[in-house]
């Protein structure tokens, strides 16, 4: 179940509420009892982590977006490992 953020237009009170997606939005403010709550749009509160496809999608600098096929920043094998002795 997602957590929704609300703000009262009357008193400015902000709150979070765990609700089902199918649940009706709240309208009554618990602080001032006015029918003035509005649901806010906010960023997701989680981070994908691990070894999945997204691991390199949000890197910066030299590690940026290797998933697009850009191999210019990928580590290169050293010449000494491929030469014969």
C-alpha cells in the first residue's frame, strides 16, 4: 500500500496516510476539521539497489549510464595481459 501525502488548504497542516490505491482521498483535516485536504504529488521514497539493469543508469561522471551501450567509459584490459612473454 502506498503512503500518500496531504496538505490542508485552510490551516497548512501536512500529514501522511497509508492507504489502498483504490481508497478515496481524504478530505477532512484532523487538525482543524475543515474539508480542505488535498493530496500532494511527491517523489517516490525508495531506491533500487543491487546488481540489476538499473545499477549503472544513475551514476555520474566516468561511471555514467553504461546500460545504454556506451563502452567508452568501461574498464579496458591492460596491454600486458594480452601480450605473450
